[in-house]
């Protein structure tokens, strides 16, 4: 059993396995609280070997094309950041970088800013998911109405993209999947503006 920390490299996610925490097969990204993480500031490292396709190489006899040294910072149980450096760092360089990162994240104002941003991001994600779930429930209700002969021609029905898809004969399951997965479904008449405008506080 293990957990995974997801990081980004060259625009792709890499899933880094670890047995450092509770090992409940959970996947964590920056901003997530990690089950089993210690209190305070903790810095961990790992040596990553990648093949020609950018996939992690775990076996000793695997073909290694690129190597990185990864540092992960956990602050009060929250995965706050990570750093990647080309090549395999020496033990001395790793120890120095661990000390440096610990000192950086002992800065309370820096830490508070990152934690507040992480909280805001999670709140936005929750609101967005709730909006999508509500629309999925509405799709199910509309599909049932359509099955009973309701033409779905109410004043609000005419403006709902999902309703139009149903009346054109699209499979209700496909419409539910569209609402849940497609970002286009987040816009429209009933949009919950969960994706915040980063410049909102500066606009007149």
C-alpha cells in the first residue's frame, strides 16, 4: 500500500508513490491535506528516473533517459509545494536544499498566504462540483419528464443546453456526462461563477 503525490513536469502529471504517510491509496496535489503527515514543516526528497516517453522508471535495469531530484514541502499537514532539479543531487546538496526549504517555509506570512489560497481554491472546486451535481440532477428530472410526454418547452427549458440536447434525442447518460465533465457546461443561464477572476479586486 502507498499514497501518491501528483506533480507536473513538461505539462504532464507525474504520480509519485510514497509510503511516508498513511498508505491509503490516496492521491494528493498541492493544496491537499495529507493523511498521516507530521505537524510543522517537513521537507522530503526523491530521485526520479524517466524513460523516453516521460514515464517513471522504477526497475534498476530500466532505460533511464532523464533524472531529476524532487523536493516536496509539507507544512502542517498540507502539501504546499515541490521543486524539481535536473540530475541526481549529491547527499550534501540534498541536505543543503532541505535546510533551505525548511527555512523558507518557516516564514509565517508566506505560509499563511499559501494556505489561504489553497483553501480558496478548494472552496471554488467544491462550489463548482455542487453546481455540476445540481445540473446533473436537473438532467435526470428532465429526462423523466420527457419520458412521460412533457415537451420540455418551458421558458427556462429553452435556454438550457442540456435540455436542448435531451429534446434532440441525445442519450441522458451522455448529457449527464457532459454536464459533469465538460467545462462548457459551467457557462450559461444558471452558471455559478466559481472560477474566480484573479483581477477582481483591482477592477473599478
